[in-house]
C-alpha cells in the first residue's frame, strides 16, 4: 500500500508462521484469526515465513483478508542451512507481493541443493540446503534474505572461530545476505558496537538489523519489541532498509522521529476557480518533503504559499522584494490557500489581519536568499547576515534574556556617558566663570597691604579720641567678630544658592523616578511580584518623601530689606536668625566706641574698606579653592567617562562568554561561531567628518580615522582608547581640533565617544572563515546556521538550496546535513538535484506539473497539478493513462524530471548489489 504522505514509520513483522509450517502449535487457526490478531497489534506488514514451504493458496487468502484491515502480506519462506556445528543456520527469503509465486516455488522446490532428510517426526519435515547457493537463487528470483543473528543457537554466530576459515565464511555470508534478524534487543548492542563497524570497514556494507516475533501460535501473539520501518507497505518499501539502514529501520517501543503535532504541517490545499489548481489536499510527511518538477511547474508557488500563510514576519516578503509574487487573486477573487497542522488547526492565506499564525516560528529560505547573504558586497546584506545570526542565537529564551540584559546595560551606560559629558561641560563652564571672577579681583598682595595700612589708620584714629589700649583692643576684637559674622552670612547665602540649584535638578529626577516607579508597578502581572515590589519600593517612597522634605528646607523668599528669608521654620532658619542677631549685636557693641561723628565716619569708611578688602581676599581664596576642587571633579569625570568606555567594551566579552553554550552543538557539524566586539570604523568616520572642519581635517592626525579600516577590521583596543583620549584632549583641553562652525565641543565629544562597538559573530566551517569561502559553500554554511542555531522545531521551507553548490559539496555536505536535520524538524524543499532527492532519502516526493509547460501532454483538467508519494513508489509508464502525473510511479517521475535522477538511483542500488 502506498502512503498519502510518502514513507512513514509503521510496525512490521518479517518472521511469522502459519499452520502451514510443520511445527505450528495450533493447526486449527484460521486465516481470518491471523489477520485480526495482526491488525489488533497494529502490524502494517507481515512476511509469511513457514518452514520450507510457500503455501500459495494460504498466502493469497491472507493477502485478500489483509487488504480489508490495512495489513500487507508478503510471501516468504524459512530455510535451514546444511549443518555447521550443532545447529543449522536459519535464514529467510522474502518476496514481493506481486511475484509469480508458482514460478518461485517451483524453482525453490526443484533445486538440487535443497534436500529433505528422511525420517520420522520433525526430521521428516526438516529441509537442509546449501546456504550461499540458495541465497544466490533467492536473489535471482527477486527476493531478499534475512539471517538469524545475535546469540541464537541457529544464527550466524554458530559458525565458530574454531572452524577453519570461520571469519572468512562469516564475511562471505554477510556479503551475500541483506538483513540481520536479531533474537532480542540486547543482541543489537554488540552488533552496533562491533559487528556492523567491522563489516562496513572490511566489506563496505552496512547490514540493517530487524527483530521479529517468529510466531508459531497467533492466539499467543506477542511483540518482543516493536520493529519500525519507514517506507511504503510494499516490497520496494522493505528494500529501502537495505539502501538506508541507519535511517529506515528502528527497534524501539515508541514511533521514531517524534515531532509535536502543532509543529507539523499535515496537508495543504489550493482553493481556486477555473481549474487553476488541483483542489485535492496534498499530504506532507513529518520529515523531508521534496518538491520537484519541470520549469514553471508550480514548485516555488507551493512553497511561497505555505510561507505566506504561516510566516509571522510579513515584512520579510517586502524586504526580499517578493511581496506580490504569485498573486493569483487579481485574476481569481476566490483564490486562497489552506494549511492544516497535524494537531488539526487550519489557516488560510487570506484571513483577518489580527489572526495569529498557527506556526509563527516557521523558517522560509526563498530562492537566492542564501546567495544574497553569502555575497554581502554585491547584495549589501553583510549586516543582515550578522543580524540573522544574532536573532537565531537569541531565539532561546534564556539567551534572549542575556542579550536583552546586555543591551539594557549598554543603554544605561550610554545615558551615564551622556550625563557625564553634560556634567563635564557644566563644570568646565563653571570653572571658566570662576576664573573670570578671579581675574576681576585685585591682586592679593595689594589687598593685604591696604588692609595693613588701613588697620594702622583706624588705630591712630582711635588713639586720637583718647581711647586707651584696652579699649582699642576691645574695638578691634568687636570689629573682627563683625567681619567673621559678615563672612558667615555670605557663606550662608552662597550655600543656599548652590543647594537650590541642586534641588532644582533633584526635583526633575524625582519626578522621573516616581513616574517610572508607577509605570513598573502598573505593568506587573503576577500578584506576588507586585506585592514584593510594593514592599521593597517603600524605601524608595520614603527616600522621595525625605528628599521632598529636604527641598522644602531650602525654599526662600525676599525680605523687605532685600535680604533672603527661609519660608519654613527649620534648623536652617534658626541658624540664619542666629547669625543675623549676632551681626546686630556686634554693631550695637561697636556704637559706644564711635562717639566723635567726624572720626566715626572716618573709621566707618576705613573699616568698610578693610572689611571689603578682607572679603575680597576671602573671595579670592574661595574662588581659588573652588576652581581647584572643580578641576579635581572635572579630571575625575573624564576618568569616569573612559572607565565607562572600557566597561561598555567589557560587556561585549561578558556577553560572548554567557552565550558561548548556544553555539557548541554546531561544532559537531564542523561549524564554529565566535563572538567578538567589532568597532564600526565606517560609522565613526562618518560621524567625525560631520562635526570636523574639512579644510583643516584634524582627524587625519589619528590612526583610528584611517579610511582603510572597515566595520569588521581587527583593531587593538588600547590603541583605540589612546586615540580617543587624544581626540578628547585636542577638542576639549587644547582646543586645537578644528570643528565645524555648526557644532559645539560638547556635541562633538558626544559623537566621538558614542558606542560604535557591535557584537560580531565570526563563522568558520571546517577551518575556513565565511568571508573566504566560495559563494556556494558560504550559502551552505548559512543554511547550517539558520537551521542549526534555531531552537524552534517548526518546519523549514527551502527553495533550491543547491544553487551555486558544486555536486561534491551537495553530496558531502548538504545531503548529509538534510538527512540529520529532518529527524529534528519537518523540511519542505524545492530542488532540481537528484542527490538531494535520492541520497537525502526524502520521505515524500511532490511532483509538480503545469499544463503546456513540457513536451508531454496531460488530460488533467488543472493548470497546476500535483501528486506525491515515496521514493519506493515505482511502476513503469502506463501508456493508456493520459493523466501525466498518474501515468507512472514517483521513482519514474524523478528519473524523467530530475537530470541524473536515474543514475542517482542506480548508484545507490549498485552499492548494495541490486
């Protein structure tokens, strides 16, 4: 029976006896009972292998009954070899369902090398034959041969090493037979580890292993271990395990190649008027589906429609300039396309825009897509490839979290850098303002001399009033106290101004923090997380309340006399009142010493001059100190800016370390991906050219601006930082960097110190770097990346991946890769290459045909028509069949459509002696 989905896994039993066997336990068992029991145990194919007999009538009836319950019955026979040791070797011949059994049986029964042993009981029915001669006859009659193996006493291991040429005899037998039948599953371990590798190396043959029931009483039918064969339920299907022993047969409990139903496309269907497309559903295999056909036969149309129906990223089609490709709706308003998953969900190409895809993670690689990525200079897709690799690495949720955290940290550092640069120029501007103020002051030595001279004049004036020395000392003390009080008042006013300026910034920050806090709180979904956040954020709320209280302490108003007053009664307002009261007290204490009005006015004038000079000296000291302190802060900010620059660079190294595990599994395929921080020299130059005076071209002094450097050029980070610091000094400190008149120094510096680093993923395959590969090889490597890095198990759609690959690369690399990856996820692929179709052992071949596009006419009513089936689906051209797709088997279509298809089949089958 041919499957509507090509080669599928089913349970087979290839060693099964009926009452026609001389040693059958219950001769009264009917053929119906046999079929019922096999169907109940979900056996799809059974080989009837009675001891040296083919009961043609029984086999024929079993086949008819089996057809009604989906059980295919193949004729066979079990032989005993001529005695070797204590037990003869048992081996089995299996033939095709439609073989001429009468002829086969006559040939086997009449063979002179098959002789009966006369005697009583069991021995009367035992038949011994020459092993190799009988196998040769079986092969001539079109059959295949299985032989008992493992630790069976009647198996191949019964030829002991003690016999002369025992090993050679084993090799001769192994060369002649097709399949090992294991007695129990545990025997497979030793064969897989030792026998199979030895034979592959010695005689170049990989013999498949099966396990069967050897049932002699169907009422006690028990399956030892499920034998799974992936094939049509035909003799040609059985032969596939010989051609593909590693991929077509399994001994295990559950069905192999498990894939989730939600991630497998079960069938597709065109919907159209005017017979443009066949309305019949086209069923897909869960492994490798290959679409072939002549030119313009509708191969890519099918693939495109699947992608357009399912792909979540609709912008992909616009980016690749294929958005309007195959638009059949302009001629057929009813045109649509349906995709149905194994899980039973359907989706249409034309549907509500808000309806999400049923398989959004599907991958689509249209024709020439790989080539575009492989030739970045011609297609300008270099950055796109790096982005694809990055997005694939991020596909894993944990990796995405790592990458998103990395980006978040970069952004935080970017904001810090911007703020630091703003602070740098604010402080630098403040220093320049302080220096202007300092330059407006008198010279320090002049002020000191003037203070000394005026102090002496005051003493002389006091003496002239008749004050004694004690009174003069008292006057001088009070005068000094008043100067200190005035100085303290000046400090108070200056500090209040500084704090008010600071508070203005704090208020803005607090408002932003409060808004962000409320935004985060409103976005939290898990109740426990909200509760914890609320509890922990109480400290933030408390801090905000305290900062607001702190701001209120410094709110001021102007008094009637022009002096400042604090609005709120706090410890600061008490301090201000204390200082003001002390000033009044000092002035009152000085009054008695100034009785003479003329002298009083002189003393007041001179005293004010002394006070002003001392205030000027204090201001000079304060300005000098403030300039020095601000310069220290300025130098520290500069240091922080470059420390932050280094920190950003180090974040890339941390990222690559954390994500390294994502690419390790690719190394088994010879593919290596190394993450590294690259510096986008092109972007940097464009930026620096934008703010520089091109006539002077100051940037030519720095190697970092060398036009030979590209985005992926190698560089020395320390040298790069040295250049950055030199440009910083030239722009900000020396001022000898010629800037454009449109740009100020601050914005120029922000451009210089922007983050021009990016995560670059260097790709290497078997020692060759991607950039050094041929286009074809690079295309294959990119395909490996897209498939291998993806954590999704959703289907992948590929249109002609063999483009630009030589045949050796297809055979050695692409075919093997597809054979492995189809076990992990469903693949639907368009190709013209026979090696991909045959040697990748495609489970389902879809033949596409457009009426009028080839030499062979067809009676099919549809412009675009499709048929599908397995590689083993074979029958020669039926001349009477006028519908082209139905006129021959899938294998024959491949041989006719795909150039070299017939040769590919022949090479594969010659390998196994067919």
